[in-house]
């Protein structure tokens, strides 16, 4: 019910009263499962798009394994889908300053938020740099910003122009990662 309301009416109109009513519960029952509306929003995104959370959780354990590009492609692929699905739900936050401030405070209480994706990616790139697979002069924060900024821009453009979803998000992820990593990844002799 929360996902449907957030997608069609936006997060600003997704009151706990409306969510509970559409779900067939009392508002009190809703609060037995969720601390606040921010927790509901987080749960909706995690339920609908668990791939991004899983990709981010696994990224740190992949330092030195596979290729840097493949590891980042998994995250970027999941982020493309996440931002595309989440954009219509989240855009309503910016219509009302009070709502944005309340949501921001809730996100900080929960230790989450949009910046966390960049933090995890930059930590991974920094660890790969220390491992010798990324050039010493690479800027981990810039790599994360370029990749996630591109994912967000894809979602923004698609929804703004009313375009169809990406035909092949994995191919788009590969292209974005290639552009971002060509100048930073240390090539081994057997990499070709």
C-alpha cells in the first residue's frame, strides 16, 4: 500500500493514516511495525529494490577479487534500477521544506540516506587503491559521485521526458563503469 501511494501520489501525500487505511490496518498497527514514515519509505525501497542493498553489502568483501570493473558494474546496475524506481517516490520530498527536513532527520536517525551509497563505493575504491588495483592518484569520492550521479541522471531524464526504462541496464552499467574506471584501474600484463 505504501509503495503504491508513494509511486502514484508521491511521498508527500503518503501519510501514515492513508497507508494504514489502504493496507486495511489501523494507524496504531502500522506504528507497531515502523517507527516513522521514513522507516516505511526505507522498507518500501528495500523491499522493491533489494539488489542495491545487497550489492553494497557485498562490495567491501570483493576487494582484490574479480575485477574492479565487474564489482562496480554490479552496484551501478542495481543503482540504475533503484533510482529509476525510487525517483517518482522521492521527488515529492522537495515540494515542502518541512517534509524534506523531517525526512532528512529520519534518514540520519536510521543511519541511511542517499550519501551512504557514495560512501560505500568510495570506501571500496579506496581499499582497491590500497590493494594496488586502482591508481594511487585516483579520487574515490569523485569515482562514486560520477557513477551515482550518472545513475540519478538516467532516472531523472527518463521520468522527465517520459521515456521507456533502459532496454539493457547491465549494458548501461558497463558503459558508465568503463568511462569512470578507464583512467584509474591499474592494468595487469594479462588484462590485455
